[in-house]
C-alpha cells in the first residue's frame, strides 16, 4: 500500500476503485428513548459524523432474541451517516461499538444494541460477533456478512438476510440514489 489513494499490484501503481468506500450506518435497538439519545450523541463524538437519513422507529414483532437482555417493548431504526469509510475499517468500528455498548450497560444488560454497517453502491455489509456458515471471519472475534447486494435496479436480500433489512430495502435504495452514487 502506497498511501490511502493508491495500491500496488504486480509492481503497478493504480488508484483505488470506488467500491473500496462506503457510508457508515447503524442499526440501533433500544427500549428507553432517553438512553438512545445519550448513546447516539456518544456515537457522533466517537465516529465524527452527522446523520443524513434515518428510518422511523419500528418494533421487531418477529424477533425475541434481545428481550431477555433488554426488556420490551424494543424499538429499532436504521441511521445513515455522512461518514465515508473503507471496508477494511469495519472490523475496528464493530469493536469500538461493542465497547460503547459496554460503557452504557445497566445491570449487565445493554441499554442500546449498536450494529454498524457499511453501505455502498453494490452492497450492505454487517460485522457481527455471531458465527454462521455464510460469514467470513475477520479476526478478533468479528465476522462479516453481506446482507444486501444491488442487482436489477434494487438491493436484493439473501436467504440469510434479516427480515428488517429486507423490509427496508426501499429505504436503502433511496440512500443509494440520493447519496452513494455521488461518492
């Protein structure tokens, strides 16, 4: 690697292509809105971003995974930031969000679940600590999974794509058209 703008391959210097970059987003899950506000402000400071788009809050009627830890009702939203990142940053971003979750725990439970993701013109990828057969290990307990890919004029889900990501494909398509094509 020569610098942030160029790579060396077989002795030839070439400019990094656009698909190395994407926009940082977050899937945020919470019970107590006041805790969400505090964590969102902390995230803005930690990652130096502004929100450019977000969904309305919604409930997850088809998932009870977090209820034991966080209580109910639980609400979720997707947040898109103005922070441009490269794919090789996503593991460290996940590790940092885990430490932020830990900082705001109450009685050993998370008050806000923070799932960062990278969205670019071709895909939405999420880092996770949970293993499944389709996930690729990045190191330090973090796996990566492609959640959506762009094909036939829309993001498309996979068999393993979480239902909420599937349901919000129109939102992600809007983000692609409005922001990502300009990167």
